[in-house]
């Protein structure tokens, strides 16, 4: 089998992909996005090179030199850094990135358009982006209540009321999460990301017991747009006095799933895989 390319941002997701791919017999060649990918990821890969976030030509050279015909792109790129005072120094693009920016992205620079353009540029060089969960599908959320603790009746009501609201803001490319209590939306995720939104919700809702709902995009591309939660998410939910976490089964990944669910049980936070067509039952 050919080597698997890994374009890695921040977080444990790239680590899980690298481990799963190597366990499946694939050699892993990693292009780690500087300032985002974890340094310890190097030990999980057969080859590792740092690349610039806005240096697409560099990504391609690393993957082609490693003999990759398939690649997975996972991990966060901290969006808020894109708007700091040093952004023009930190993110100097190469010529290939400039060309993509001026041609493919002149009229639409939303995240989905950017990711689609990246996938097409990689494909033009013989590198196909594949489903980012292929080597860690066991970490995906499943339908039903995944923890020992069940949601309360009021939390079930918030799930039913909040799901459509959250799906709507996701379709509008605003964000993919909301915080809700007693059918009142406390906070909506935007540029700051889920963890910062959780902290804000905790500040606004001192009584606690609120529910976090996180959905995928309606036209989700599993190659590069998989919502994720990890132990840090659960810790922040606990600190913000949340009582329930709702995820879309089959389309959301729990990073180190067993640890996430054990921690949620310890903090008495219900975790639910919600299918609006079928509801949810205990698993």
C-alpha cells in the first residue's frame, strides 16, 4: 500500500489517525501545520515535516516526496490567529496559495469553499483526500445515550427544541453549536470556537444544567469537516456547569472516546447521539 499523507492541525485527532493508519499497515507521512500541530505527533509518524499554514505548494512537495497518493487532513487551525496584528507576517503565502486565493476563492472565502479548493489542488497533483475517520471510525458518536446518566425531562425538551435551531445556524455557516436551557438559547458558537463558547455560556448561565448541542453541516464532507469533542470539551462543560452534551451520530468524533465518556460520567454529564428522525434510546 502507498504511504498515507497526513496534513495535521492542532489536537489529538491527527494522533488518532496516525496510530490507526499505522496499525492498518500504512506508512504515515505528515505535513504538520506550524503553530498548530502538536510536536509529539512526530513520534506517531514515519516521516514528519513542518509546513506553513498558507503554503500549499510546500504541503504538496512533502506528500509527493513521501510517495503519497492518498491523504487525510485533520486537526484545528486556530481561526482567531488569522485576525491578530501579526497575521501578515505569520501567514505569508507561497505562490500556489496566492494563485488559488485569487482564482478559485475570489468570490467565496468561506471555510467550505477554501477546503474544497484545497482538495481540488491536491487532487490535481495525484493526492486524493479521503474520509478523515477511515482509520478511527470506532471513535464516532453512535445513536442513543452513551453515558450512564440520562438527560432530565427538561433537557430532553431542550434537545428537541434546540436541534433545529442549531441545524439552522450551521446551514448559515455561523457555527455548529449552541447552548440552551429551558428552550432559551444562551449562546451561539461563531468564530471563537466551541470551547470559548462553552466558557461564555457558563458565565451567562450561573444556575447550570444547560445543554450543549453540536451538529454537522447539512452538506458535511467527511474528508475535511468532522466536528469533534474531547476530554477538554468535557472539562470545560463541567467548569461551566453544563448537564448534557448532544452530538450527531456517525458525523461527530469523540477524541479518545472511552476517556471522554468516562469523564462525562464522573462529572454527571449526559452524552447523547441524537437522530431527530428516531430520537434517542439508551445504548
